[in-house]
């Protein structure tokens, strides 16, 4: 039991935001704070994994990324392109052709960004990996990514009700994990069927399994495609305990996805966040 004054001294690093490259989202009072659990929700192929990797590569902070949804070759080529600005296809060709030496020194600077590529990690494996990270580096990661939460093995799932119950329990676990480690835990998740094409704003009610109760922050992502290989990704804060939120999804910050180096680029430095 702690007084308010005592609580101010025991909080540690909890509540501190990690470096955020998404300035327009920051203008909507969205920050990724240590000790908190968030969800990024989008349809398949919209770009939620690119968003998570872009956040993880920014600031050179301690990161642990559970990449159940993407292979090592995919993540290495994506992240290398984001870091260097080189074309991701050129990077992947160098990787697969065993001509990757020129990139290894650059990647070496991200020595405390670590990946787990288990396709179906259990809660025990997640916990063991976190303990190993602490043992190696003397601290827990500032950012922990779970890509995707539905890939985590939480036991047998029989029907829709038990599926939702299992996801709720997993969210409780990830929230506790954030509290105990002082990490910002970012889970990636899917939408309900009617929002799976990702072409219109996704409300809070569009989260698959309706698991928006536990996270401190929920961002939904939808896209705009112009038919000329240009893609805009729109980020809607549909839940935000620390700032602005619009549960309809109609208020969002927009970014151009650079299809070459996979970076998210500010479209307009003065006017980025708006209501649809």
C-alpha cells in the first residue's frame, strides 16, 4: 500500500514514452508509453507489421519482437531497408544471394533489437525469452511486439466464445507483462470480417473478438490506394487513456508508405491529422 507521494517514487520508467517517429500521430496525443499495453488493428496486408517494424527500428532502443507472422528473411529485408533507405527488393536479393556483408555492420548497431521467430509461441516461451533478454542485456526491452496476438498458443480453442475468452485472457497477460517489465507491449491484431478489406475507417467495435477493454491504447489502420502504386496508411486512435480518442475511427493521422524503403513518410508537416 503506497501513498501518492510514495507512488511517484516507485513508478520507475513506467509512463515514459518511447521514441515515436510518427509526429502527426503524436499531435493526436498518441504516445507508446512504457508499462502499457496497446493494440494495432488492421485487415490482412494493410501494413500493421510494417508499422510495428518501423516503430521498432526508430530510436535504437531495446526491442524484443515476437515475429510469428513473418519469417527471418522478410523481417531482415524490411528492417534493413527502413534503416538504410535502400530498396527492400535490392536488400532481399543481397540477403538471398549471400551478398549481405555491406549491411551487416549497419545491422550490428541495432544489437539490442532481438527477434523470436516461433510460429506459435506459448506464454511460457514468451516469458522465458523475456527473462533471457534481461539476463543478456541487464534490462527488459523498452518495446515488446507480439505479431500477431492470435498466433500465441494459449491452449485449446473450441468455439467462438472460448476464442474470445482466450484472447481476453491473453490481453490480461500482456497487460501484466507490460506492468512487470516496464516495456511498452504492442500487440498486432485483426479486424472483424466487414472491415477486413481495410479500405475505410475501422471503429473500436471492428476489433476481432471485441477485445478493446484491456489495452490502454488501440489504433486501427486503414489504407488508400490510388492505382498508381501509391499507398496512404491512416492511423485512428479509437481508444486512448492518455489523450485524444475517437471510437468511430473517423479521426486519423495519414502517412505515405514509401514502397521502396518501406518507411512511413509525413504527408504534410502542418496539417496531418483530421476528421473524415
